[in-house]
């Protein structure tokens, strides 16, 4: 059932000047008709199973993710503040897709404005880690505050009405691990409440990102576990942008390029969304 | 005023493996605790200037004032407060030179207006000289001009002399105004142990404090503001390294013949480097000044034994007479006043370059304390942060101890605030990393400078004396360089 979605969906020729083949599907109607199939790659699930035990080690393999986490909130705040008719300032409901060990989900649950966080991941082992770690903080262990569900987004029941959707749907460092980003996003979008935000972060597919994430981070420096990244799966910011321009009822696109500088941590670098790690947000019209 | 908190467990654990083992043992012993501990976000042990400043900073900010916080101190904090009817003819002998940076922070968190302003003395000039060669440097914002004319907005104050009791009273006043801090004063910490892993919650990474009043508090973040012998630091297994200078600091409140050469509106601080340590006189309001004389333990004991008249004469001599004279005067059992009066007649000095004469010493104000240099290996551990003397003890030479503690508190408030805004667990080592990064290097540099100055001026003869005098005169002649040093001393950029 975890077939490579890319082989089924028609490849869509992008207008971008990207050097590699585009797996990015922009079929809208076809995916709705098909039975829900997971866009999750089984090799990715087993890779993250193996990483599970060290997920919360502050100096372990997930250190870069931990260090990036505050920037995610900075970016979300920036999106919400920039919006003229801002979504409610409190009692926000979050859906975190591909939550892993819960780095973002826990932090979102701790924020003063958060009502609840639902966090899903298809990898059972990392979710066990997330559940164990949640019990270490009474603030988020309170019933109903943070709920982990072992599921893919395709199997998560869709909201009955748009208003039952989530204020923030997050997809951090997930897109680069997905086989067919287009259908994957199509599954996610109905979960966003009108006026809410879909926020994601990923890596551009350029020669610099290949050099940095696959060669430097995994092979040379060893700061990211080997096999974490498959460069061919990376999605460029321009591809996302073009894809969402074709979606009626979605707009207010925002991006922020970030870069990891050894010794300084993650820093915002204007323009780097074109060639490295970047945040991307899009708002569903009210 | 280090809070005295006897802590029954964990003494003298230095090596990391021993600490790990000890913590496991504690976890087991804690599991026998009867009732569940009360959960706090921040528990601060120690109600000195650093700890109180941290709590005031947290409660004054809208980002962090929702945190549940507690303060524990072994002493009755109200007893440490300045009397409402305190008069200006008596001052505490424990004073600090608060830098403009520290003062600005206290202003920002609303503390400064709670201070008794009439008891604070800003000073605008500093005279420092070498007791061996008489090479001199004077610091004031007029001679320390930058390239170009002095702007009217530039500060004229080098620092503010303030009694520690005034600082603490202001902080307590502000905390009362803000509210929301659970105060456990006159309460001792009987034990700090790691919490337990129960069905509902896993508190095995949380420090749980057993208090002498029977309460038990679990701390998301435990702050050690508990002084040089910090039980919190011991609990966290963070070693503190350093040495004793085999020097004592003699403090006293001095009465002077007048308000000083610059009058009440231009006060001057004086420091003379003697091989046994610097003697410093810092201005207080009116005709008062405070003394900090670093010297050998033997000489400190001698000074403390003298009559008020002999003690006052010795302070005057400390700024005026030769090293040989001073050495001889310390050997006399008494009668220094007459001896000094005779010797001064034969020692030509420029009185205008020296502090005005001490006429009396406030009774009961002469005290001494051993000088130490200590620095913790790190300021943070899992769910632990150290501030103030718990993290570092510095030679009081540049008057930076209290300022470093205030800087720690402000930096920890910033770190906690950022963690709260980004949903981090404020006790996690990741969230605390920025606090350690912000403060460790800066404190280490300041401690290094103070320590090296001490060593430099301990030398009585030889080429070092010539070189250091040359250096002092050169800096004195170069306005912009002097401005740089003054900015650093003032806690600026």
C-alpha cells in the first residue's frame, strides 16, 4: 500500500528552471477520486524507527532539528501577525504532520495561545518516544493538550465542516521525505480551517543543498545521520509557489530562507530559500 | 549576604561518574516521599541581589509573568531591608559600585524607583595610581573624549555607589508590587533530589526540593542564586574551580572632613595599588565614603584591632605614605595616629590629588572577608541554572561582583523569555544554552582582567613596575583608549 506515489501520478512539467526531473504532481481532481493511499515511503519509516531512541538527546543526531525549532515559531508568528484579518489570538488548534519525536508538537502545546495540538506520524517507534517524553512535562501531559496519533495524513479523518479544521497545520522537514508532494498536500489542505495557515519547511533541490545536506552534513561532518536525505525528493520553493498559485482559495504566500551556521546556529538568510533550507506558508481564505 | 542553606545530601562530588551514580541513588530515595511535590516553573534558591533581580525581571515582563515561581531563602528577607527612617549619617559597610548598564536594567524592570535615591551616590571621576611608582591615571568623561567633541547626551556618571541593603530593599519592594512570587523566607532547603516516575508523570529529570517547612517543590528550572558555596551547584554536580588570594578585604564606612575636592556634584573615587593589594575609597552621600582595602590576612587583623582614631589615620596613610612607612605602621600595636602625624610632615604630597582626610570611622563598620576567585565549569545543567556568586566569585578589585550577578539575571530572563515565546521547556539544556553562551565568556574575561590586575600590582620592584607605570601613563594620555576602558567598566559596549 505504500507504493511510490510518484509513479502513479502524472509528472507535471514545471515552469521552473530546475535541473532535475520534477515529481511534483498538481492533479487536483484525480487524487480525490482515488482511494486514500499513503504517500509515505516505507524506507523512510524504517530510517526514522532507527533514529527514535536518540530523538530527544540535545547533542544527538536530532540536534539540528532541536536548534531549528524556535525559528518555526518565529516564522508562524510572523505569518499570523502579517495577516490583516488575523486568526484568533488564542485557543489555537494545531495539527502537526510528521511530528517525529514531538519536537515541534511539544513546543506548540506549551505556547500560551494554544488550545490543543494533534500530532501524527506514520512511524510507530518515534511516536512511542514522543509519548514517553510527553510525560516529562506536566504542562503538556494534561489530558487533551497534546494528542499523538500513529497514522498517515491519508488515514486521518477529514473535518466534517471546514470550521472544524485546524488553525495551524504544520509540515516541518517532511516534504523532502515524501514521494509525491502534490497529492500529499492535497490530502492536507482540507484540514486547514478557513483563515488558518499551512506552514512547512523543507530544502531546495539545488547543487548547493546537495553539497550541504548529502555530502557535508551526512558524509563529511556527520552532524546528520547518513541516509536521512534523498536529494532527488527535495522540492524547490518556486515549485511550491507555482503550485499554490493554481489553487483557488489559497494565498498570502510567505517564505523565509534559513541557514545553519556552525557556532552560531540557524540564521535567517534573505534569498536563501532559492538554494537551501526554507520555510513556506500559505493561508486558506476565510 | 549568602543565604545559608544547609543541604544534607551531596557534598564534594566532582567527577562526573560519581555524580551520575549519586543521582540514581537519589531517585530511589525520592520515590519514598509520601506526597506529590507542587510543580513550579522556576524555583530560585537564594534571595540576594542576583536572585531577586531574576524574579523581578521575570514578573515584570508580560511574556514570563505567567510562570509559577518560588523563592527560598534561609534568612528572614524583611530583616535585610533598609529601615524606612534610616538617616543619612550612617551607611552600611557593604556597598557596590553599580554600573550604568546594571542601573538601566534595574530601571527597565521597574526596580530603580523603589530604591532610596538619597542614599545613592553617583561618581563622575576615578583616580587610580601605582603605590610604587606613583604613575597615575584619571578617569572622567571629559578627558576620555572620543574622536570629536563630546555630545551632551554622553553620560557623565561612571557608576553609582549604593548600599547592598538598598538594592535588595528596592528589589523586594518591586517584587511586592508585582506579586505572584511564592516567598519561602526563613526556610531551609533540607534536600534536593530528583523526582520520580509515576503512572501519570515522569519527574525523574526534575529537581524536587524538600523544605524545612515540610513542603516539597518540583522545579522545571532550579536557579542557584545561593552564593559561593551553592548547594544547587553541588546538586547539579557542577565543579567550581579557583583559588584563595590569601588576601582579605577590609571594609568600613568612613567619615570625611568634607564632601570632597569636586564638591557634592562631582564625586571622585580613589584607588591606590599597593603590593599587598589595592586600597580604594568610594564616595557615599554627604561627607561619607566607603573603604575597600585588600591586604594580607595579618594586616587585616591588625587594622580591625585598631581604635577609630588609629584606623582613620591608617586609611589616610594608606593613600599617602611610602610602602616602607606602611610596613612599619602595621607592626605597631597602637598609637598609629601620632606616628602618622609625624611622618606625614616629612612626606610631601599633592593633597588635591588625594582623597580628603578621614576624620572618623563609623562604629561597628570595620569588617573583613577573605578574597577568593571561583568559577563554575558551566552555568547550566539539566533543569539547573546558576547566577551570581554561585557561578563566579571575583576579586572585588573592579567592583564587578554585583554587576556580574545583575548581568547574569538579565541574561537568564532573556533566555527564559525566548524559550517561553518559542514553546521550549525552560529547564531543558537546549533552552538554557544561550544563557551559558551569553554569560560565561564575558564573566571569564572580566575575572581574568581583575585577576591579572591583582597579579600585576603585587610586584614591588623590577622592570614590571616600570612597564606597568608606562602603560598607565600611556593610557592616561590617550583619551579615546581611556574612553574604551571606561565604557567597559561602565558595562557598556
